[in-house]
């Protein structure tokens, strides 16, 4: 193992008028392996959704069990019928498998070819052609490098704009030019996929004529963020918790007024309030020498949870938390964009200020927020550890 991490994210656009997407992405993390499968069911709607779901599930499950691509394709071919009218398979697919964050294996059948950005520029990679069960399969194995970005997509992406703003759609070379021009190594895989999908949606005039899915995998360095939320249940444990918290490498974020006072006392430093803040609905931040970020507690973390849920959906709030300087936005940037490994230190002390019935805040709500945030972060592919005190 090395200190690299494969960050993955995707965005799908439904065919106009359809409630279900005919594309499906399946992500499996298995020991030191990441498997991403994008399947595109023929047509759109319920039928396409069912067939792409079956295809992605079958392939990802079999590959996680170390079965060969020949076995995967044979099983898919035996399970899914060929369209009698069109004479083609009901679902195309692209597979990416990353092993030990050192090697990428790419297997492609009838979807637009994967784009690889290396150092922000398009990088052509070798492909071997094979025929399996009558299907032309392209296979690639290459070593990965820091900041590599792999972009996979359904054919809805290259059809964007057909007979609207573009004569022949948004061709692969146009997409390459777009991602090169907008490359930013600090962006997450989800944000990279979102930007491409947003441009597809714009070219479709917000009425996609085909299901469109973009998935990205970015090779990043592992980075740790430690977040302390609330004081320990027993005050005599204050110094022990602080010692453990600050012994961890990486960024350190302290949330909560009482927690900030304990931290300042432990470090022998003063709390300095921030002079201004951009969102009046979020309490202001502060600073303590030796701490990366100091914020209020429950209200701020609840907003971070809102941003996390939205990030996993359509990420429509990115323009807000991606730029604002309030505490919730700054935590969101640290957790979503920067960190790959997150340690949550959660104090179980009851806060007297939360006993006011008008605030509608209780300890159980705090724990629920933490648990939901943990789940969201894990769904983003983060490694999360929660410690209660």
C-alpha cells in the first residue's frame, strides 16, 4: 500500500420525462481494491434502469470475487437478452478497477472511451481488443500516478447538444478540451463529474434527450482531518481526550463553545473571535493558536450534514459551501474536498444551553447528526472513525 487514495464520484441526468435513469453506477470498495462499473441500458425509463442495474450488479459482484472478465461478460450475456429489433445488447458497460492505488484496469464495451487526465492533460493509453461472447471488449492495464483523473461516461454525454447548439453532439475531443480547460487538482471526483454533467445539461437545454451519466475517479494523497465535537461526559477526562485528539496527524477542527474553552485551556492559548462572517444563520467562527478551525457546535454541524446530503445527491449547493467563509462551509470543504481519512471525537456531556425547550436541541439529536454525517462521509468513500467520550 502507498499513501494514495482513489476518490470516486458520479452524476446522472434522467432522460426528459423519465423518473428513473437508464444508466447505473455501482461502486465496490473491497480490501485494497476499488471497482467502478457504469452500465447503460438500451433506451430509457424503467426497462433500461432494470437492465443497467442487473448488469452493474452482476459485474461488480463477480469482479469483487476475482472472477475474470470473460466470466463476467458470459454471465451478463446469458442473463440479459439481445434486442430482437436492434440486434444489440440491452446494456453496454465500462469497468474500472484500481488495485492498491497503484494500478488501473479499464474494461470497455460500447460506451464512450474513458478519458485519462494526467497532469491536467489528456493522456492516451494502450488498449487491447478482444472478442468475448461476440462483443468487442477493450482492455487496459496501466500504473496510476498522483492527481490522475479517469472519466467514464454513458453515450448521453456525447449526444448532448445534437440538433440544438451542436450539429453532431459533444464529441469526445470536445469533452477532453472542456475538462483540460477546467482542470483543478483540488476538486473532488464528484465535483469534476458534476461540472461535466452540468455542461451536458446546458447543451441539452435542461431537457436531456438521453440518460447521461459521468463518473470520475481521482488519485489523491491521503489526508487526515480530526474533528472534536462537544466536551467529554466526565470533566476529569478533558486532558486525556485533548492529548489523544492532538496526537493525531492532519487537520484539527474544534466545534462548540465549551469544547473551545477546554481546548484553549489545554493549549494555554486564548480564543479570538472572528470579526465577521458571511452567513448570519451560522454562528461565527473563532481561532485558537494550534487549531486549524474553531466553530460553534450543533447548528454548524447540522448545516454540514445538510451539505453532505446534497453533495451525495446533485451537489447543487456546491457554489454556496464551496466559497462561503462561515464555519459550516469551511468544515464542508475540509471534509468533502480535502480529507480522505476522518476521525470524529464526540463528547457525550449534556450541554445545559441545549436544555432550553425553545432551541429544540437534545443530546439524542446531536448523536443522530453525528451518525448521519458519518454515513454520508462513508458514502463519499471516506474512511471514518468515531470515538465517543
